[in-house]
């Protein structure tokens, strides 16, 4: 069995009853938390909003795309620690290109 085979994700990412994906390799710093994102079965349902939010960020936070981060925040995504503990409703969450950042 490979050395990693028994590792588990740090967080499960939920939108309602749908598992959006998992967060791995979580690193915290003063600016927030960064990690690797692995999509789950519910990712396709929310992907367009996260893609719009990423486009907003890539376009230097242009006013015409300002609706995107608000739409993502209103999803009410919940992060559930795999090892137990209270769920987190992040105040900010970005998911793009297999990476994620969030602040609680």
C-alpha cells in the first residue's frame, strides 16, 4: 500500500446535501487558508459560479463581474472537518484550478 493511501482529506465541502469536493494539504497563514481542491459529485452544480468569481479576480476585480463573489458567498458552502469538529461557513472562499483559499 502506498504511503499516502491511508491519508484522508482535511475538509469536505458541502452545498446543501451535495458533496462539492474535498480540501487537502491545508496551510494556514495570516491571510487565510490555502489548500488543494479535489472535486466531488456536486462540483458541476456550483462550478459556474466559482468560475465567474475566478474570472472577476483575473480581471482585477472589475465592477461588471462584482456579482460573482456575492453569488458564491450566498451559496452558504459549509466546510466539514473530516477528523471531527464544528463545521465552518467561510466568509470568503475561492476555488479554481485545483486550488482553494478560504477565510472563516
